[in-house]
């Protein structure tokens, strides 16, 4: 995405470094999540 919407102009090395960014998406394992919720009631 940074190549399509840079934060600043890519006119210097410092600006290019500012435009380098990574998007991290965390997707939970829903089966484990629901199993954990179910097991909380069991003691």
C-alpha cells in the first residue's frame, strides 16, 4: 500500500524509510477460541 499512498514524497532516503511500512493482520483460530470458552464452564 505504501507505493500507492506514501506518507511523504520519496525524495530522500529518510523519506523513503518513512514510507516503508508493513500491515500485519491477526486472524484468530476460531475453533480454539470457542473450545476455550466452552471449557471455562467445566471445573
